[in-house]
C-alpha cells in the first residue's frame, strides 16, 4: 500500500482532514452549539420550542435534535465527495496517476466513515459538555425511561452509548447512499437532493406506517434511537425489530459502499476511450 | 421569446429533475393508493351520501335535537330510528349481512349515521353557545369580529362529503413535494452560469445580461407553474380515484377540522384558493431561489439555502396548527411561503391578527409579505446578476 508520495493512510488522512476542515462542518456544529446552549441555558426557549423526552434534556437532544444536525452535516460534506471531482476534471487527473483512482476512492469512502463517526462523537461530546456546564446532570446510572414500560430497558449510560451506535449507523447508511449517487453523478445537487429525498421518504413511512416492515426497518428509527426500545408492528418483539433494523442497514451500507467503489473501473474505461488525448 | 424558450428548455432538460420528480410522484401515489381499500374510504361516507338530506333534516328536527341533547350527545341509531326518516334505515338495510375486512358494514353504517346526526346537533349547540358567550363578553375588536363571523356562517351540514380529504391535499405533503422539485429545477439557473464561466463572457454580447435576466425569470416561473399543475393534477386524479368527486359543495364549518373556526367560506371556494395559493407560493419560492442562486457560486449552497428557507417556514407552521389568532410568535410561520402554498392553517382556520382596534385577516398579511419577498428577491437577483465582474 506504500505510494511514492506517501502512504495510503496519508491519503485517507488528507481526505478526512478535507472533510473535517470543510466550512459546512463548522457552520452546522456552530448552529447546533448555539441551539444547545439556548436549550440548556434558557428556560423560556425550552418551554416554547422543546418537546422534552423522559424529563432528560440530554436524551432529548441526542434523540430528537442532534441527529438532524448531523444528517445535514454529513449530507453537505459527502454530496460533493465524487461529484465535484468530475465537475473540475480531477477525476481524469486521478486516472492518470500511478495508483489511479481506486486508492483515492477507497480513501474517500473510509474517510467518509471516519468523518461520520468523529462528527457524531463531537456532537455527543458538545451536548454533554454544555449539559455539564449548565449543571444539568447526565444521570448515567438511572434507568432510561423509568416511568415507561419498555421492552428493552437499560441505564442512561448504556442508553447514551446505544444512541451513539444507532445514530452512527443511520448516518453511515445515509452517507453510503449519497456517496454512491455522488460517484455516478457530475452535479453536486443530485446526491444532495437524493439524500433529502431518502430522508423524506423514510420520514413519511415512519409517520404513516402503511407497510409494517418498513416502519420497523426505518432510517428514522436509527436516527431517533428511543423509538427502537418499544413496540414493533411487524415483529413479535422490540429486540427482533432492533436486530432486523441494524442488520438491514449494515448490509445496505456495505452494499452501497461496495457499489460506489466498484463504479470506478467502468468509469475509468469509459473516460479512457472517450478522451481525445488518447 | 426565443430566449425564454431556450432558458425554459435548459431547465426542463435536466434529467435528474424529472427522475427525482417521478420518484416523488410514485411514492406519493403509493402512499395514497395504500389507503384506497380502507373501510372508511370504501363505505363510511359513500354509503350514506344518498340520504344526505334526510340526515341533515334529522339533525335540524327539534324533536331529534331535544332527544340527542337530553342523552348527552350519546345516542344509538336504534334510539333515533323512530324519530328520523325511514329512508336512512332502508339505505343501511341494503348492506345487511355484508362483511368487509372484518367489519359488519350495516352495523358500522348505523353507528356512522347516528354519529353524523348527533355531531351535527352538538356542533350547532356549541356554536350557539359560543355566540351567546361572545354576546356577553366585553366589546373588544376580536369579540366583535368573531361574533360577526359566527352569526354569518352558512348553515352547517352533515360531514358526509369528501372535502375533508380534498382540502387535506395541500395541508403539508404536496406543498413540500412541489417546493422540492421547484428548488431542484431552479437552484442552478444562475450558479450553472457562474461555474461554466459564462457569466463574464455574457458582458461582451450585444444584449448583455439584462435581457437574459427577464428570460430566466420567466422561464423559471413557467417551470414552477408547470410543476404545480403536474402535482396538483396528480393529486386530484388520485383523490378522484380513491374518494371520487367530493359529492357536493359544503360550508367549511361542516368539516371536522374547521367547525369551530370563524370561517364563512365554502369548501370549493377554499380549494380553489388553495390551488391559487399553491401557484403563487411556487412563484415566490422561484424568485427566492433565483435570488439565492444569483448570489451563490455553487449549486449545493443554492439548493441548500433555498431548502432551508422553505423548510423553516414549513416546520414552524406545522407546529402551530389549530389556532386562529396570529401572535408575535406565530407571525413568521403565518407569513411564510409554505403557509401561502398550503393555506390550510391561515385561511382554513380563518386566522386574524389584531392591530389596535382593527382585526385583520392573516391571509392579507401573508399575501403582502409574500409580494414584498417576491419584489425584494427580484430586485436583489437583478443587482447580483448584473453587477460588473472585473476579474480578468
């Protein structure tokens, strides 16, 4: 994997840095920090605009609000990941390089996954930090949703970790679809619009459970993890629904990333044949 | 004109717009057709429409009213049977022994008929009580307005038409779909020119950019109008297929969601207003998107900011449903482009806002705000697009 100008890891780190340094990451996180501070420090804001879950602000933020901000950040950063290369001719340039675009493509996909994990972690940490700064305890040892009769019960600490894992999986699933569409399109607007469309369709299927299995296996459930702790429409237990949802989205994500990666040779051949310089 | 048609062709030739629009349309149709075989869709209202007049007569019969009120608005069909027209029972008898998806059709229809009669009696009693309350309340501009509206309402009818569902077309989903496709098509009208470096070259042409500005605007508005017509027609066709025609025109106060609202409109009139609002809203959204597109250098930014502009209004508006007074908090939602495209909240609930001694319908505020947004957006687009670029 050693390349002349550096290693594969260097390439991946460079892509990751590009994603992290993107101004969209900063803008979305800044807006989220502002929103979180308003929630934690202003009672009137909380009362007017917020629907509090389980009487726990941290649970509320990581279930109802943070995933939406993270979705926007991931969408805006991953949409141009391949499409913008085509627009400015970088794709052809990569074709002529020693390692071609396969390494670059792989590095971009890995960077997207790491970026999703890092930005989700950052979102959780920021929320926890603001929570502690406002002297709102995280209540790690108490039982999550104590007053509700849930099928799956756990302590708040474990529930927060569960939420982190589910949100990461949901965002990686979105990223995989957007990356695939980005690799097939030369206009940035297409992956961006497709990402929004996917979210919209999943939201509609979640709000109107016309097809029971599509309500249980739904992106919105991953992005609102508390909804997975109780009630399944299709399966006979919430645990089965949770496992099915996780397995389905892991498989879909892997399949979409593989498709995005394997799109390379075809595009390469097409470009080589159609290029006037060859 | 040829310039406008060229610009229009440029917009409609974007394949991805039509692919995504088709996906949206298919999904909308799928969601909608899924409810087509529900009991409430197939039987509830449809089977009782032949005895619409008889049910209405029953609800306005003093003997029936007295009986329903005496029993606390909780009566059965068998209790009402001796007091109402035998034609109602005969119509229901046709379905005797018929079972649909586990429902005993005749039994369900008897319950439905009883509910329609008792709810109409209850609604009339509620409105009369509200009128009496208003007469005893202090003489404020709002109370005066409400009294005027409630006393001039058309006679309430049984809710047996399909107008509830027809009006719901534009409640939230369709405006969102239309807005999505409009933004998708229009967001790259100017940014495409910037990224292809055509913007600077245009300064060297005979007509410059000014003529192009109007052509682009007209072409974009035509595209928005076309999207509105396509989606509204699709929704109307689907509704016609699932629910059929709305049976007859009915006052808005006969519909469940609006009966307590100070609304004196008729359902058909309101639906036509919704269609006009959808078109006007789409055109305002086009102007805003063009303005953002002329300012941005990237499709991504243009699409995203335009989407945020519309989505904020939609989110805000959806969280405030069910009130009929516009306050300082709700004013941004009520005056939003989404509100104009939906009109369900602003016009359906007959919202008003109070300035001093005057009660003004919020729809006027919505229209004025949107007209101002349209003009400002056009002006800014003109400024941004026609500014000289000296980057040689």
